C-alpha cells in the first residue's frame, strides 16, 4: 500500500488500487469509537451522455438518473431494504448524489462487520423491476417538490443557469417530474453496468483500523469483475463565456437572497489545490468576518451574517460562489466589485494576507475533527483528482504574489453572474 | 471518566472534558434563566449586542482579527430553549496547541476572550453602546421576520407555539418584534446586570487541556472574580413532574405559497413515573426514529405519501413531534395513517426485533456522544440542569432495560395535543 502522510497534523492515509481497478483509501484514527465507510462512484448528474465501454453503444439518459439509481440501490430481491437492515443494527446509513459522484456510506460504533457486509452486498447487487421503479417515481417526485420550495436551491440552480449555456451542471440533480417519468429498469441497468464498475469507484474507510487487516477484509468480499475499458463521457465543449449575467425570481422569503458567481474559464486542473487555497484566502480578505466590506455592510444592516463562499471545481466546471441574505443585494455586489478593484490596483496588504493565511490554515486543520468529515473529504477530493493532504502540505507555497495573480486572472467582471430570489 | 466538574463559586460551575479525539479545543459559557415572555426578546438582543465588542476588543472587526491571528479560532453565541429555561450560549473553538505550525499559547487566551465576551462588554456612560443596540434591534427584527423562510422549521415552531400556548416553552426563542421598540441601551444594560448577578453560569473546557490548570486560570480571571456567589434562578429539569394534558386535539391550518404541505403533530406523553423518559425515547424510535420506524415504513415507503416522515422526542418537555412533508391533497390520508401507527403501538403491533432495533439506534447515538465535542458538552450540561446526574454508561443501561410491555403501557397514555398543517 502506498502511504501518504501529513506530519503537521499527524495523519496518514494508506492507498491501494486493487487489480479490478477499485481504489481503497484507509485513514486510521486511533481511539475513536466511530467507524465510517463511504463507497463512491464517479457518476453524477452531469454524466448524461456516454459511450458504454463494452458494447460501444452511445447512450443519452434522462435528467436525474444518477440520483434515481442511488435511491433504488437499497432494494433487494427478497423484498428487504438495505437501509432498513443497516438501521436495524443501529448503523447510521445514507447515500447522496452530487454533480460528479454518487456515494453510499455508513457510520457506526458497533456491528461494523455486518455493516460492511451489507454495504458491499447491496452496492454490488442491483435489483430493478418495472414495479419498484414506478413506485420510486412518487417518492422522488415529492423530493423534487421539496427542492422547488427551497429558495436556497433555486438560487443555486439559477446561478448555474447564468454561468453555463450547455454544461449539464445546470440540470437539477434530482431531475424533473417529467424527466424521471422516462426512467426504466433498462436505463438504470445500463448506467449501473457502466459506472458501478470497480475501476470507476473509490472506497474510503476511516476509524480505528489496522490498514492491512481491513484491506484484506474488503478484498475478500468483492465479486470478481472483468476489466472494462475506459468510459467515454461526452460533455458539451467548455464555454469561454457566461450564459447571462443576471437572473431573479420571486418566492416566499422575508429578505432577498443573492448568489454572485465568477466563472473560472481557465480551469485547467493545473495546481488546483494551490489555486483553491488562494481563492479561499482572497474570499476571506474580500468579504470575510474581519473585512472592511463585511463590517461596513453589517453596520448598515445590509448583511446580518457573513456570506458563504466557495470554489466549486471538477474537470468540467469551475466557479466561485458568494451567497448571502441582504435587503440590498446590489449594494453588496457593488462593494465586492469595488473591493476587488481596489485590491487589484493597490496590491494585497501583507499584514492582512498573513493574518488571513493563518485563519484559512486553521480551517483546513479543523476538517480533521471527525471520521465522517475526513472520509467524505477524501472521496470528494479523489473524484476531483486532488490529494487531500495537499491542502495542508502545499499551504506554505501559496505566497502573496501568487494570490495577487489569481485575483487578476479569475475575479473578472465579464465572468460574473448574479442570481437573486426576491420576496413576493 | 474524562469528565469532572467543580464549583468556582455558588452558582458558577467549571466543567472539564479531557479528550484527544479532536484537533481543536472547545470552550463554552452557558447562562441559564427562566423562559419568560417579558425576557425572551431581551435575551436574544443581548447575545447580539455582546458579540459586538468587549472592553478589550471593542468592535467586531477587532474580535475577528484577533481570532484570525489565533489560526482561525471561531466564536459564536446564541439563545436556545432547554425545558423551561432560556439558555444564552457562547462557544469558542480553536486549534489545540500541538497542531499549530509554530508553538504558541492559546488556551489561556481563549478562556480570557470567551469570559470577556460574556462578562466584560463594551459600555459607554454606564450602558451598552447605543449604536450597537439600535443596529442589533433592526437585525433581530429581520431575523424574527425571517422565520417564515424555512418552511419546515417554521411549521415546527408554530406547532410548538400552539401546543404550549401561554406557557414558557411556547415562546419563540428570538422573541417578538413588538417588544423590541421599547428596549433602550439603558434598559438592556440594567437587565444584563441583573441577569449576570442571578443566573446560573456554567463554563466548559474540552480537548487537550491536561497540561493546564484550567481551574486556576478561570478562578484568577478578573471577570470571574468580579461575579458574586449566587443562589441561581433557573428551572431545575425535574423529570417526574411534567403536567398531564388530556384536552381534545387542537387543529391548526395555515396558508402560504408552498408546493409541498408541512404536517407537524405534537404529542403529549402523559406519563411521568421513574424511568418513563427512557421508555418514551424507545417508543419514539419505534414510531419515527429511523428507516425502520412505523412512520417511515408506512407513511413514506408503503403509501408514498411523503418524502420525509419522522418523529423527535423532546425529553425536557416529555413531548414528541411528528414531522412530514406531504402532497397537500394527501393531508387526511396522512393524518389517518399516522393515527393508525399510534394505535398499532398501543395494541402491541410491533415485534421484539423492532424494540431491539430501536434500542440499537438510540445506543449508537449515545455511544457517539463522546465523538462530537459540542454534543458531549451539551450532554453534560443537560445533566447539570437536571435534578440528578446520569452518566453516559447509566443512560445506555436504562435504555437497554426498556421492555415491550412498558412501551405498550406508555403508548396508551399518549395523546395528540396539536395537529398543525401548512398548505397553499
């Protein structure tokens, strides 16, 4: 097994790629009672057009299949549901679907062996029938309605619509009531056979384990699998411009909510960790708790709490998002743009940079407090092609000059969009 | 046990939790005072004003800058209802000293800052800074008006309000807009001075603290030295004296722009004998605790009526709240199905296995208490407010002893107090 280490935070990860292609990452945590296993496939809502490796068949699938498949994986031929089986052991089990991956997970203090057996069994054995697929459409339809009522989700989806013309990231992860009506067992099996091949999957295990021992245990429970070639995923061409600068809708909220996005059109996956750190530092400097802008907005009552911000990226998309609640979103936006301009023209203040660097470093270390957070982080980073410890180990290489460069290359006004949800 | 508590002065207690499970140390100060209509708004406003500045760090900007220099230490405060007490909570989280990139003293500094925030606020002419008070009154008004934004939370709060009408627990934790206008910087400061003279004060330190004499640091803190010993005013959480309620069910309907209806049902347990809270806890898990529960299985899985269907037990008020998101025309069907589940538990229509599964679910969360720093603090604080101390091990044992017969007997005493429905 390959061992990667971060001595600064006293953590190690053991990584092994099995013969069948499955990647297993083990992060041992001495003295914790909780154990966490997450098994993910590199298949998310954006993977809606692909060529199957064995048959070379080109497949288009309806919106929402990855998420639908996630729901259906728990159902077993004998009528039991694996989620129930796990829960009945006091094991907290769940699954989720994102833009670029689907994950099945469980967390427990006791009954770990039974939990692992069940997880390995149900993810390797799909069971889809006309009847059970139909029934699921009612449940997912309710889930879609719930998202329709969620102002925060509408805000995000509209921001994606502004940022991208064709990119499937703008599609609702769950699809629509209309699109899921087209899902059949055949569609689900095609996607399962393509994307749930071990070579397209990663498992992360975190808890008080001996790495060799747990690795052997997992290996003994995997079904034999023929190698399959590479999955050819077909995406629209990368877009160099935004789709539209502004979108606003009215919903039942008391105060407007806003999301400002900057599209990173140079997303080339080079130095993505360094870039991510730099963007995090910049966002803290622009609109973080101690920033002049936030303090000013707070005093004026146009921001009540610090906006959320993040850099979302994969090979297919990359953008910065800043979101919050404000009775005057335009004013907040103007403040952000003015601050960026000012920092670009006058340069980044050294003392400010050093202070924020300390904070951002601390934020990365705190991610290692909990076995679940660690496992999910390793999985999400693997799906993005990123090594998680790099956020700690490469931190010192992010200099003020580098950050200044990122500021001028990414935070451009022509790549900015604004999504707003206003009160009725 | 890794937990110990010591009296600093009468009414002021220090709690220490030694643990190496985290990268961080967590500090907390809790102020308990009885929930009263005339005080809730004052309490909520107070937390907002206290976080604006101390005598040593007179502005939010300075507080944030200070925390950023301490590797992204984070501070927050807020109000919570616990039983019939209103709790003002202050939290400060910072990296443990051994994970800092270079050696620095943080523990004493953190204790000093959190005690300053709670007990050494910025004042001008013997009252709070008027600018802060006026600003926070506006912000709080926005927060209170914003309660409609999260429909699920709103429905839950409204059901609680109707169920505990004119009783302390029915009060909204952030208070009332109409009470804000009469509060002045002077009146708020007068209230604050009285509050900290009479309230119950608990100070928690959790993490890698073994090499520090925390008691000495706290005792020598000048804010603590200024506080007098007191006979604290608060409501002891006495487990065996909650009143019974056998009024007919109250039905409340409310309309708003929603696609999904939110159904909340408030139940009274009406059983206060010794250990009945442990039985109620298992009863709740069978009813709506997880994927195996009656609600999940019957309301969501068998009838596809809802995406969410669960119940939560509010131990301090001996009440259960059932929460479902349903299609609006399915209201009656959902209510009938839920009532049938209550009836089925009374009739003993559940297996020994269901009992065992439900216990496993509770035991897993009990064992998980020591794996989350704030959960562990909250557990011990709950014991502090109750009339007797139950260790985590004893708690688990009491759950294990619950029998099916006890659950059936308790079920017979359960009544539906309020049915609340948010529709279009």
